[in-house]
């Protein structure tokens, strides 16, 4: 808990003071912020620590606290899961979350010291949307499992063995 208190006192662009909203029921304010966020990584892709994360939201005072609605966007990069070529794209996530003084664990966010800290919301939203197995293109042929040649740029003389028929049902799945 001491760490959470200490981190709330450190100013960052993602910590938005909302005392003015809390004093006026039903009031709202648009907020647009760009800031890097470290440690945004999923199983197959990551947002570089130096890349800005764009947050474009509206903060609205409600009886429970502050509702944050809008979008979070960032560029991500990672290796293609088929051929290992570098892949980059942008992810956009819609957010609609409640900040309150006594948050429900895993359901709402902490509203402390009349401040909305958007970093946990950004982290939760983006990490869940990063691709687990990015591909450079839909028709990527991948790497030959025998010789390691990139099948997108060259052909190889490797003979593919007949697949085990017991796995036929799994091959029918489109993942």
C-alpha cells in the first residue's frame, strides 16, 4: 500500500486532477494526453517504452466517482509468429471505466487525492488487446521447419511429410 501511495504523489501526464469535477455534479471534461508507458507487453507484441500512448477520453462526474470514456491508442511491434519478420501496427481500444474512492478489486479503479491515474487503465486496456501471435500478412507462408528458409522469399526442396491423420480435426480449425 505504501508503494501505491508513493506512486500517486509522483506527477505524470496520466495523472489528472479532478477536484473541480467532484465539486460540480454532472460535470465533464475532455482530456487528451500523450505519454510513454513502460512495460506494455503481451505474449507476442509490445508497445515500445519510448512510444507515446495516446489517451483521448472524457471524464464525467457521477454519484459513485468519475467515469472515464474514450479511446486509448498506441503503436506496437513484435515478430511475425510465422516467419519472424518484424511487424508493426496500431491498436485502438475503447474504454469505459469507473474511478471511485473505494474501488472493487478488478472492476473499478482508485480515485485518490482527487486524482484519476490513467496509467492502470491504459495498461489493462492495451495489454489485453495486443496480438498474441501477430502475422506480417494474412498469406504469410512462414519458415520451413526442415531447412529454416523463409518461404515468403524463397522456395526450398524440402519434402513435407504426410501429417498424422489423428490431428485432422485440429487442422480444420481456423486460428
